[in-house]
C-alpha cells in the first residue's frame, strides 16, 4: 500500500513538470524566485561564456540541482535540439494539473482548447484568461501546441498564474464533466451576449483554421456565435478567448 501511494505521488509530481529551454528563457525563469524550479540541465559541450556563467550562478544561489548531459541526452529532455542552446530547466508548476482535478470544483468557468497549434495564440489565451474572469484552461497534450518558450513569452509572465488542466484528448474529458459546454462557432444562431451562465461553464474554442473537431463538438450542449459586422467571418482564437474572459456573467 505504501509503495503504491509513493508511486502515485511521484507520478502526480512528474505530470506537473514543465520543461522549458533556451538560454534567455532559462535565465528569466531562474531570476523569478516565485517559479519553483526542480532541476537545471546543461550540455557538457557548453562553452563557459557570460550567459552560461549567469545561469550557473543563479542556479547555485537558489540551490537548484544542476545535471550535465551530452547533446543527445539534452535534446531528449528539451525535445527541441535545434533551439535548446544546450540549456533546459524543469519547473514544478503548481498551476499545471491533471484535468481530473476539475471534478473537485463546485463551480467554475473554463476555456477548453481543441487543436490550437499556434504557440503565440496559446500564450495570448493564457494571458487573457489569467487577467479575466476565467478559472482555468483545459489543454490537451495531443494535437495541440506544447508549453514552450514561445508560449511563455506570449503569455507575458502569466504562464503560472492560472490553472492549466492537461489531458491526452479533449472529448473524453468533456464527456466526464457535468457542466454547460458551449461550442464557439461562427455558424451558430445564438449570440454569446444573450447567454445566461450557470455555475459550471466550459467554452470550447477550436483550431485556428478548421474550428472545433466533430468529436469534441458532439460533447457540447449549445453552439454560440460572436456577432460580426461588415462581413467579417471570424476572429482570431486568442481574441475570442479574450472576449469570453471579460464577459459579464
């Protein structure tokens, strides 16, 4: 029983680890003491230039474990050999949680993302949700942009300020949550501004070009549209998220 409990605790902790890479990104992470850093990873081939020295000094000041790897091993950790610059950092994010945790919430207002591939859009969505009236974001690991330095940069320092609920795919998660699930679609007849929300709401936003997938759409209770003028067909997904985030409920 004890071994099983320890395994589950380790698994839960591992799931919450986000790995970022690149010298500037890692330096900024280490400089922000509010971000809980687990480990620093460096390539053995790194030349001890100013940037690397600064990173090593910051890690030492914070008492962060530093591990050294060959380039191949580091690329497996960063998952981006072309852009990691020989540096990666593991962050134990308190806001990065399994979507199963949603079931523990009595009330919520969430945004769920289906097939959002553009990291800048994802970062801007995170920023708007953190600033607005949203309790969290549901982000699938498959067919979606990953949390990366580009996402972190676009979020402008808000990446760890709002819960991000991860899952493998979105449809099964929506199916298992009792809530009003609203599909945002330019083809919907009902305006989002006429909506009277309940205590548990999920707004589902789709791919930048194809919209919400059929599988995910089936899990939604109602389709809503943002009224458009002058023949404009749709808005960027990050703009749509911002409108939802600052709607009066």
